[in-house]
C-alpha cells in the first residue's frame, strides 16, 4: 500500500475532501484561478505564435496530470510567459506556412524538454540550474520582454513590417510602418485596453482585470459590429473540440525538418528547461517558505517530466511552475490538488461550450494583455544592486541583454555561452578566495587587521582561509602565505584558522603538507585550529594528521596561543595589540582587555 501512495500521491489527499470546509475552499480556489487562467491563456498562445486552442489544450491535460502526481498542492503547472517567449524564438527560423507543422514543432520542443527532465532526474542533477546566475536570467528576461512588446505592437497598430537580422533593425522597420500606416480603430482598441489594465492594476488590484477586459471587449465588439467591419482583426474561429492522444508531432517533425533544425529544437528544449526550471525553483522556494513545508527539486522533476510529456502528446507545448497562479492559490488557502483538477475541468468546459463567444475578441485586446504582462517583467533594480555588490555579475548581465537583442532569433548558442561565463566566473571566484590576517580586537575577538586597523606581532601571525580548499585555489593559498612571510623576517609561528574551510581535496592536502614542510625548513612552526569534522576525516585518511602531529592541532586560536606560550622560550611581542583604528593611540580599556587575554593564554 505504501508503494501505491508513493506512485500515486493523489491517494493522500482524496480522504481530505470528506471535510466540507476543505472541499468548498478548494473549489473556490480552482474557480478563482480559472478566471485568471483562461483569458491569460489566450494571450499567451498569441505570444508563442500558436493558435489559441493550443494554449487551452496545454492548460487542460498537463494541468490535471500535474495535479494528480505533483508533491505540492499549491504549486501550479502552466505555460508561463518566459516559456511562451522562448517557444516563439525557437520556432522563428523554422516557421512554416502550415500552422499544423508549427504546432507540431512546438510539441516537439516539449517532447525534447521532457526527455531532458527525465535525464536530469535520473542523474539527480537538479542542482545544475544554480550555474545560471541571477543577473543572466534577469537581463535575458528584460531583453525577451522588449522583443515581445515589439512583436505585439504591430497588432496594436495593425501594421506589417519586415523583421531584420537583429532587434534594432526590426525596431526601425516597425517604427517606419507605424508612422506610415497605423490603423486608427485598432489602435484605439489596443490603447484603451492597455489604459484599462494599467489603471485597474494600480487602483483596483483585487479586481479580475483580465476577465473584465475580456468580457467588455467581446461585448463592445459584438454591439458595435466591430467583429463584422474589422473581421480580420478578431480571434474569429476557435475549434470546439478536445485534444486526442497522438504522436503526430514526431512524424511531421522528422519528415519536414533537416537534422540541423531538429538538433536546434532539441538544444532549445535544453535551454528552455534551464531557464524555465530556474524560474520554477524560485516558485518552489516561495511556496516552501510560505507553507513551511520542504520541497525537493529532484523529486518535482519527475512530475514535471510527466506533465511535459503529456502536453507534447496532447497537442500542447512546454509547461512549468507558474508564480502568478501559485500566488493566487496560496491566497485562496487551497489545501489539496482538487484546485487544479477544477481549473483543468473549467478549461475543458471552455473548450466545449465557450469558444463561439470568445471568437468576437479583438486581437488588439490580446496584444494589450501581453504587453502589460511583460512590462512587469522588466526589472532594472536587481542589476543596479549587482553592480554595487559584484561588477562581474552585472557585466555578464549587460552582455546577455545586448547579445539577445543583437542575435535574436538565433540566440541558443549565446544562452549556453552565458551559462558557461557564469560557471567560469564562479570558478574564478573560488580560485581567489579570501585569506585574511587576524589579530586581537578590543572586544577580545580576532578580526581582520586591515578592516579594523590592527597591528600584529612580528613573531606570530594568524591567518583565516574563507572557502573550500581544492585544486583550483591550492596554489593561490600557498603563494599568498609565502608572500606574506617574505615580508617579515622575525616570524616564528603561524596559526592557520580553518574554521571556515568546509572541504578539502587531495591536491589541497598535498599543498598543505608541502607548505608545512617548507616553513619547517625555515624554522617556522605551523599550528592549525578549528578544523571541521569533514575536513578532519579526510586529513586523517590521508595520514596528514598522523604526520603533522596532533599537538599542533587546536580547537581555537586561544588554545594555540596558550600552547605556543608554554612551549617556547622566545619572547612573543604582543604590544602592537594595544594599538588600533585610525589614531593608533593606546586605549586604557583596550590594554586591560589585552592584559587579561594574555594572562588567560599564559595560565
């Protein structure tokens, strides 16, 4: 029975529905999400360049699959903005006059992505998303938002234009077309929709603005004969049928595409997974923090694989965790996965009975929904913070932004380059960790001598290493210590504080032993303090502890100083401890503390 519960998580929550309060709350939450989902889904389909019914298909079967097999009732699986943007970008070079082929290619990307989900889950490599830095994601999203606004602006002004080899040429062509051939009625429709959304967003945040705009636009379109006069600028016909199980996307994709195009779509599947899952992890962390329940990214991978696989075989495209829908569900205090089953069934009801009503919706209204949605995706504050904290991160973010605009739609290689740059930057930082010299501060603790204006003894130095010691930074650590020693001639003792060293590899262990031996040849004794259990175990296995002598391994710096004081006949000059900060004057209070510390060490 336990095995069945593990395979079918929904068996856990079915019994909870016997409680009328939980049942009522989850039904209300499901209907609330539906009111946001259905109108937004139509806009996202336009964003991805797909027929509206494809988005509704994607919001039907995969949503219910994710609800039945997911591990968190609050997590929402839908097509999201960034996925729709990436899908449109991926399909642009292989766009076909046959809409069926275009849909097949979108399903093919979802299929490739599901395979990658399965691979990452089987290898337990969900941590790979951490290698894509936050500035890269933010600036890529900013660039994608600009590309989206530009693509939807043509539907607001109802103009045609030639797409250039990069964003700036495309923007110039679009601007020229807007100046010469804007359609006034369509422009008024789109502009009024944008104004409505912005005003309601600012002053009436709890109002279902998209649903109200949808109803108003359809009603006005029908009453004013907009749908008859400007029939070419409305949604028009939406099939009233349900998707059926089919592998037709494989047949069309493999028969109509060259090998290079198939490889490119597969590569985009990886990239979409990388970016989409990174965003999804932020949703998972938000839910985990809000509900106080732990979530395992690797565990969720298998359910996301199943959701994307079902989407590809039921005429849909890629899905991920949606922050906006999850937030609505949390506000509605949803308890079980019934919420998402109800939402999926509402999409089913819409597909069967409401599509004739939706046919009168102006395309300019959908474009306005997309523009307002992506405007909220544009963020500059994180990059300003990145510049203040770490300029390398900010520079990579800027490069990401401009290369996306310059090389769209062929950006798949550049995304991988951004990931590689983020990884190289990470390695570079770990290759140059912080090695700080410590000495006693006026409050009795050991602190950075440069940061707090401290002077040190000429006979004894204390160093702290911040980070893991491994092959890439072992030489840097050794050379830093030797360079420090070269500056002082009277040094007799060195204390290496390993309190912040959380790991060590064989290369670093060998370096550490060679460093100890070289210092011993120069009559300099080394003491090591604060070794963590994991590092201690590795140094024990390598016989370093046995050869080094446990008499020079101490729990803390004070214990090492006490040992040195007892064992040595040399006088250790501690007088510089009495000087600190900018004025370098002796402080009576400091002197009392230092004398007390020395007495403690000498006991």
